[in-house]
């Protein structure tokens, strides 16, 4: 069996991520987990505390949130994109020196450097220093960009990238249209299922059996609920209320909170550590927090997860028979990218439409257990939206179990036959990502040999 070109000692992989929260790091870790075991990539992160703080403020303040969403659409998006891109591209000296130092420290000087950007900020900067890096290191440099939401925001159009991976044809088409209208040269986009961690896509029949028991209408089994807290610490009061009400209702729930310990979350986490039936997994370091989240799923058969429809929404691609496939319960979207993710899930019938969701809310309010929605339709759902009111959200979760909807959803083993589902809906996006990169590198190697001959 031929060895993968990805294991070639002459190739250096650099992951470039600038997390405003944990999302970009989760994607980075997922992709790194798909490399051959004998490959050790380098993680290069440019963390900006100002960006983190502004992200939190805009996420929790209604007026600033409105301004943020306004700035992400229409002509104002083009204006801010142009300004921000130029700002990023004017500040590349530190990144160049940092990358050059990383390469020089290698025992074997690489002939090829593959930069994998999961944040558009570093991606735009690398396009400026890419040629300079080649001249300085003598290596061929390739830049791959992974879009981390199904959101065609114009900042994800990175002129000079060798290939940009997008989760859907919709995002590909809209970014291509933007590039044409902005006068940029055509770029290579590749549609590939969103990369979720390979650790979460393993099977454990015993875990699935436990998960299914947890959501049976009359089951007394403890229901394990994961609650990852966003990097911006959004919705802590909402989460606190749901936990308190579900615990007080004798719902027999056990909550697993995963969060970064920051000035924004410390008080909440301290309170949760002294709350019955709540287990807190926290760390001061982003990477350890991401690892704690995956370790939770490896140890506990988690049936439900209450989360933001950020990049976490794409766990809906993981079917319940895999360890990382809980039923996802989404809180209110914040920012254009989360609304775009909701639209992706709805298009592929992984989430109810608005009218279907309204039917569920009405039935829950009236405690109706017979829902006028075809069970086959429900069986395709992998996620649901929670009401904005946390009191109603708690009763809604209890009703979902009592009505049998959660049990029906837990038996989802196949996705609906929606347009482009074969290319966009799969839990194995990481493997497909690296297959595409491998093919790209092999083609470049053959072309180089042809020229030399």
C-alpha cells in the first residue's frame, strides 16, 4: 500500500487560527485529527483580546448586536470588508517573522509548506507574505482556507488562496458572485462537508442504547445534557434558568458544562460547581477546553446538547449512532453566520422549518402529545430551536420527551434526500478534506516533475 503524500517529511503543515472564541480552534483540532499519526503539524494562533472582548459585547448587547448584523449585510458589508482586508494586509511583519522562525527550527527543512487557515484574518495576511516566504525558505507555499460557518460573508473571499473549502454550493456561488462584482480573479472553491472531529464520529453501540433509553417518553434513566458555553459567554442567565427548572421538575437530568474560565464565566462556573446534578469541565486554556469537550463525549453517552447555532450546528451531520451525535437544542442565533447555519440545517431537513417549529411550540403550550407532523419527517431532524423564553424552553424540552419526538429523532440513521446532500451532508468531512488536499499536492508534484523533465 502506497504511503500517503501527507506523511512526506518534506511537507510542513501549519494551522493558522485566530480564535475570537473556541469555534475556530475546534475546527482546527478536527482537521489536525485527520492527518496521519506520524505527522505533527504546527499550530499558529494570533489571539486578539480586543477581538474577543468586542465579540462578547456585540453578542450580549441588543443594540450593538443589531449594529453588528447590519454591518454584515448589503453595501455596508462591502465597505467594512474592504477596510478590514487592507488593515490586515498592512500588518504582516510579525506573522512573517514568526512563520520564518518556525520553519528554521525544523530539523528537516521542508520543501513544501501547507498553511491551513481556519480564520480569514491570518488567511488574508498570508496571501501578502506567501511569495516572500517562498523566497526566504526555498519551499513551495500553499494556502488552504476552511470557511467555519455556512455563511458567504465576503471576508471569506481570500484572493491568493490556493483553495477555499466551503460547506455548501450556496456559499460557493455567493462568494464567487462577490468576487466577480469586486473585480477579483477567479478562485478555486471546493464544496466539502463541514469538518467535525473524527473522535466524535466513532461508533459505540452501548452508548447508543443508553442514549435511546434516556429519551424514551416514560424512561426514568438519567438524561445526560451537554452545555458548551461560548467563548463570548453568551446566554448564561438563560442556561442557568433552564438547568434550575429542569432539575426542579424531577426531569432526572445530569448537566455537563464545558467552558473556558474567563472573567466573564468565572462567577457562573463557580455557581454551577455547587449546583446538584451539574458537572463542570473548565480550563484557562482554549485547547484544553476543546479537548475536555471531546473527552466528555468519549466517556458519557450524551443524549442532548443545548448550544448556540455557531459551528457547533454542524454536529447535526453526526448521526445519533455515533458518539458525538446528540440531539441538538439551539438557543437564539447571534450574528449573521448563525442565522446562515440555521438556514443550512433547514435546507437539508436537519432542523424543522419555521412553520413546523411553530406547530411544535403550539403543541407544547397546549400539552398536546399527538403532533400533526409525519414521523418520517421528524426522523430526519437532528436539531430543534429552543424558545427565547427559558421558562418555556425548559417545559418544551420536557414535552419533547413526553411526546416521543426525541425518541423518534434519536433513530435518525440517514439524512433526507435534499439537493446536494451527497456533497454537503456527511460526518466524515475531515477525511474528505484531506483527500482533496492530498490530490492537490500529488497533482502539483507531478506537474513539477514534468517541468523538470
